C-alpha cells in the first residue's frame, strides 16, 4: 500500500491527564489545563505537517459540567482566551474550525466566539479541526435519532428509508470520514462517551503520557503503529490483501 494511504485521514483524540500533570507539580489543576492548551497547538502542528486531513479533539464532555465550579469557570476562561489568541493564526494556516456538542450550555461570550471561528475559517481545507465541547457520544446518537423521528412524524421520511448512511449524516461529523485512528493519553483504556457511533472501525491507541507532556515523537509512534496494523473491517485478511491488489473480495 502506498505510504500516503497509511497516514490517517482523520485522527480523534482524548486529551487526558492535565489534572495529574498539575498535581505532580503541586499546582492547581487549571495549570495543567493551560499546559494542555499548549499541547493542543503541538498536536495541530503535527497534523498539518503529517498531512492528516481532520483532527477531532475532546475538549469538554457533557459530563465535565459536573466538575467543581472553579475548575469549570477556569476552563471556560481558557477556551475564551484560546479562541481570541489562536483563530487568526489557524485561519492563516488553512485550518477549518468546527465545534460539536451542545452549544446551548455555553455562555454568550463563548457561543459568539465559536460562531465567529467557524464563519471565518469555513472556506479552509487543509485541516478540519473539530473541537468536541459539551459533547457526549450518546447525546450525539440520541440527537440523530430524534431528528430522524421528527422527519418520520412529519411524513417526510419512511422508517424503511433509514439506513446507516442516512443515520450517519445526522450525527456530528457526518460530513467527514470516520476517524481512522483514536489516541487517548493519560493511561486509561476507555472511550468515555466520545464518538461512539463514529469509532466503530477506528484503530485505538493508548499511551501513559499525560496530555501536557505530549510531543511529536509520541504522536509519530502512534502513526507508526497505525501504519503497521491490518484493518479488516469485518473481512478476512486474505480478502483485504486481494482488495489491495486490485481484486474484489470473494
Ligand atoms: C482532561 O484531563 C482534560 C480536560 C477535561 C480538558 C481539556 C482541555 C484542554 C486540553 C485545554 C484547552 C483545550 C482547547 C481546545 C483550547 P483531566 O483534567 O481529566 O486530567 P486528569 O485525568 O489527570 O484529572
């Protein structure tokens, strides 16, 4: 297979370990999140250099609203500062910014900045950067089901016309290929209600590295591992090899 096809088209990341990174340094958790924001920049740079077309980052889950009020407040300030600081530069570098998740829970100050970032960068095509904020995978699937049900109830759609492609188009990221590679930092081996629908055939890669310690070498290790894996999508190894040689699977 040519080398270029071994680069993931879409990378999804759970950025975990900010709190522990700060605790190890006897600093407040928000210091870890600030260091985490620097790692976000490193990850974006890496994707641009590697030619990865889409990057989806889990910045804030629907469950994270339950964290202590001062941590949530400090994270919101961090998001505002990051949006004010980074959007112009990302635009200059050809990044298209999008947000997935329940936007209605954010303050006006954040919602306005999100809409602005999306509008300014809408025409870019070098990297689709999706920030999952107030996002939950179950919430995403439920919203898709609700939108299809509304169409059926209104007589615009027949239940038998609902297939995977149509369902997919109603989920977040329906306009992108599903993630080829998922990375979680921080040592835990779970999906934590991230892209439950979209990760069906994604290759999973876990590292003990805490998110603020992320470096290009760690990301390259993930890509090298990904490149060495055989993706079968439910077929046999022989079928996959045949398809790569131009034969149709038996
Ligand atoms: C998980 O680490 C991280 C978060 C809940 C927040 C992620 C936010 C950032 C990386 C900063 C800025 C992001 C953007 C997009 C500008 P944790 O706090 O759960 O760490 P722990 O498991 O060690 O406690």
